[in-house]
């Protein structure tokens, strides 16, 4: 049974001119910005001979992958333009400008401005500056470009804030993204209303640190106030989802919303990083092991069907086997289901890079152990779901997503963007299997 919603618009019509090719690394916010880049670059006259690489800097591996991709893209596109932007380009523009494959480097502010693509397209007549990267720490409000379609996606993403005011010892992202800046509630409501009326059944709120939403605005609305306002003002939106949340900033108002609002999806991904108090202190995180567990338990009391994921760093400097064991045991104690695990990667000019390092093989072994524990937790969760009937958002003809964020493989064809009921009849390591309900 399909929901009576308008047909989903997931990209430009086939008669439109060829769009520039966007290669995206990293977070959901980068994905949102890549859609803005696509629109602005195309409006500036860029076509499919222009490639924009939107980089990530969260780990050294992310930077390495971006450089590798740039070399491959040049081999595949010997006569086109390659523009590099994103967090890695913002932090170290020189390393990309020195690559012979790269035509231009843009900062995180410049990548959203049409004029920088226009000058790149017209560069043969009036050669532009090769590197245009401003000081992101002095950046004003985040870009307000409305994005009304997401190429090939059934779930839309909406930026609510930009930047971060915290200084975790391992992280360079505040210096790539600047300070916390929030978009006004009314502007976010307007964009989500447009997306809902355009056929999107689910919207994900995203940013660098969405729990800090509103702290810089005149009336200081909280994330919970924003979520409540959105659900009230846009009743036509079936589902609202939140991106990563800081355990230290999840307050009682947000917990209450998870309990009271069925349209707020029962999935919380925690920016946890570790669950040993000494490691957390050395990371300069704002939560403790007990505090994170208390948040999980409070959310589960409010919403018994809620499912948790978490970001975790394995092998942080000075982490002993006992410290690692406390993080590992937390997974089962808290009932975490989806894990995003990184072996620690020392980032240039961060305090953690100057701390005594855990050997690389130990970091990788601990990351593998965390991933294996996460895979077992996911498998148990999938097994527990078999036999249930749920409603899913169709993402592809035979793929969908459950309310708790589990991927679902459909045994039948469905229309992307629809919300449909399915019976969960099986599971693999990677997804649940959904059959038609009878």
C-alpha cells in the first residue's frame, strides 16, 4: 500500500544540461553542501567536464582517499577541470594545490558561492586565483541556499547549524568549519515544508554539532525547541530524524520529544568516541561513562523501541588494555547496535598528536575487535526483528530503511519515496528482508 504523496523529485529532469560531477567524502553535512555545489556550479556554467571533490579531514585515511580519488579522476578526465574543496582543502590547501591534477582549490565558504565556479569556468580567458581559501574562523552565518531535491535519495537532509565551539584534543573540524552558527527556526521550517510538499517522506537534521543549535541566536532556541517547532509547523512531514548527538548535550526536553512524538524516528547516533573516563578526559569530551549510560537509559525509558549507534575511536593515545576493555564492555551494557569505528589517526597540530601514541597494529586490532562486537550486536538486533511488521521508507526499487535505521531488502518492487508496510521475514549480516504484508 503506497502513501498518497506526490511523486518524489530526486534529481534534475533528463532534458537538463549535464551537471558537474561531484565526488563527496565524509559527513552528511558534506552531502548537503555537495547538492548546493551541484546547483551553484551548474548555474555558473559548469558541465560534466568539471569535477568537484568535496573532501573530509576527520582522519588521515580520509585525506589519503581524497588524494587517491583526485589522481584517478584526472586519469579518467584528462581534459576536464578538477576543483578540490571541503575540510581537508580548508585545513591544508597547499597539499592539494601542489598536486598537478588539481586546477583549483576552494575553501569551505567559497565552495558554496557561484562566482568561484563562474571564474573557474571562464578561467581560460581570465585565469582565476588557483587557491581561494578564506579564514573560516571569521565566517558569518551559514549558507542559506535552499536545497529542494537530493540526487537519487529518498531521505532529504537539512542543515540547521555550522561549526563547533568545542575543542576535543583529537579533532581539527572546528578549524575547518569555524564557530557554531545556527540557521533561524523559520528558515528551517520553510525548507522542510518545501521538501515535504516535494514528496520527501523523511528529513534528517544535520550539521557539525547539532546539539549546540541555537546558542548563538538572539532567543537561544534549543535543539529540542527546533524539533518541536518543526513537527508542529510541518504536519505533512511523516518522519524526522536527527544526525549525531553529543551525549553531554541531550537534555530532558529532547528526551521527552522522543517519548511523545512518534514522527521523530527512534534512532540516536551518539558521538561517544570512548567509554573510559580517563580516555574521555584526555579527549576533552564533556561526558563521562556513567553520564552516557544514564542518557541511553533515559531515552530507552521514554521510547522503548529506540535503537542506538555510536562513533568510537580505537587506540586513542595512552589507552591501555584496561581502558579499552571498559569501552568494549560499554557496547553490551548500553545495548549499542550500530557502530562507526575509527582507529585513532593523529591529526596535525592537535594536542592528541603530541600525546604518547598507541602502536598502529594495536590501534587496528582494537578497531577490528570493536567492529566485530558491533557486527554481533547488529546481527542480534536483526534476529530480534524477524516476524515483526513495520513501515519502511523505500529508497530504491527493492531497498528501504526502517524507522530505527536498519537497511531493508524488499522481496518485491516498490516506488522510491513511498512509506509502505512490510513483514520482516529474514535477515543477513547486512540487512533485514521485507516481504509484502498479507
